[in-house]
C-alpha cells in the first residue's frame, strides 16, 4: 500500500475553491455541470460493458418510519376501492435516509451556487439555475466504477478516524484493475451498513460520522468524473474550521463538488450488494443507469440507480 500523503492543511483546503472550479467551462448559463462529460460515445462504451445482464439496484427502500437517521420519514398512503387502488407519495428526500440525486442548485457557498449564480435564484417556486430537470432528456447513463475502500484496506468498514482519502481512490482503482475515464460515475463504498451495525448507538447524519475527505474532490476533478455516488457522505466533523464554525450544510465535499465542480451527488446509495456483486463478477466497472424525476426547478430527485454487468 502506498504511503499516505499528509492531510491537507486549512490553507490548502482553501485553494480547492479555485482548483476544483468548472465555472464557465460549459458557458455562463450551463445547468448540467459535469453531466456534459457523458457523451454519446461515453454511453456506447458503458453499454459495451454489459456481458451477463446481471442487474443490481443501488436504492434503499423508502422509509416511512421516523427515527435516528430518518428525521423526515417518507409518506406512503394507499386508497382502495372496489376495483382500483391508488398511491399518495410524499417525501423530503435530502438527508441520510433516501437514495437521491443532489442537483446543482442544492448547495450554496457565501451566497453563490453553481457557476456563480446567486442563491436568491432558488425560491419556494423552484430554482432558476442548476435544477434537476436539466437532466430530464439525457438521464445519467454512463460507466459506473465502484471503489471498494473496505476491500482495499482489508477492514469491514471506514472508521471515524480514517476518512476516505483521494489517494485511496487512485490506489484502490489500480488494485481493482480499473482505469478512470472522463464521464465516469465514481461510487465510493465505505461499508455503511456494517459500520452502523457495529455502532448501534450512532445514526447516519449525526456527527461524528465516517465518510469521505475533501481531498477526493481533486482526484474527481483531475479525472473528469461526471458523478459521485456514496453510501457514507462527508466525514463529519471535517477537521477544517472553514466548514465547522459554523457547520455548513453537507460538508466540504458537497460544497466543492456541487457549487464549484458542478458534479451531481448520488447520496445514500446502497452499495453493499453492489460490492458483493463486483467481487463475484471479478470486475468493478459496469453500465449504470440513473433516471431522475422531471421536476421543474427541483433541487434533486429520489432515484433507483441500477448497475448492469
């Protein structure tokens, strides 16, 4: 295993606002962000990865029971008659319970969102920039790459004292025989289910929580990733005063990825079944399909991503 580089200092982290920025890359009024990197050729290559047809869902079931980690439970009611049944669904999907996509209007930094647009452009009537409907025609269909950090470390799960680092993405990919490509959906498996089974006194989203370090953003930017998916989110606390005083929504990865890179986040992905499937198939790349709801001005969407081998 490579010698880990030093953890970036507070001053180094502040340089990420410029180093990670894609502002203006696809024009001043772009709403799609790094999804622009998913081209027709990218999709054709991803489709060529389908060999056996095995499919694995990355979605958690909607949880209608409130409790630790699910402070805004989903609503599901069924009305029946003599010859029909209909559903009512209601959900506040952001948070730590529901598998969802964060659109580029979801997070702000110092009053600005993706491409420098003012946060005031997002109102109760919806967003005027970076909304989820920017992906309605294309969806997010591309090559998915799972980075199995517990497998790389030889441990069951990521721990509080060792968040997932950027260098680990590189070394784990090499170990798995996967070479990063522009337009990839990078999925970071941290062993969320096993961690919380071992720590029943803790809840997803309640600090401290295991997860991903801010320096993964430089690797994702360097390799032109189109999307980041993860089971554990930002490691909290982040270790940086900039993001902790006061605490910022989502954490540094959310800020650098969404606001500056224009990189959508697949939050709360259920990755343990996928990690098992990758090990059984002996490969960590696959076709990944994610189709968002076509919500005008929406800040994201609940989704059911499917990996196909």
